[in-house]
């Protein structure tokens, strides 16, 4: 995971849940939130994970959480 990576899951109200992975040299910042345009995105959780844990998290969200890779939402 060398570049920012987005996962998105549509919601029933027309909005989206998102997870953004932003790697740095030592860890990966993981931001989880929701977005319902035209409102500002809502940040629900932010954490730093080691690269291996971030990869496992991404894989789990895609396989079990219904998230799909996406272009940035905003």
C-alpha cells in the first residue's frame, strides 16, 4: 500500500460509508466515516496501523464488510 487507497460502501439513504488508507513511512492512517452530499463528510474514527494490520483491515472490509475500492469521494 504505497499510495492513498479508498474503500466505499453505498448506504440506503443515498450516502456512502468510506474508509481511506493513507500510508506514511512508518504506518498507515485509517480514516473511517460517512458522506451524504452536499453535506461535509463525517469522520467517525481515525487510527494509525502498522502496514500489515492495515492490509488485513482492508482485506476484511472488502471481503466481509461490503466495501469496494473507489476513487476519492471528495
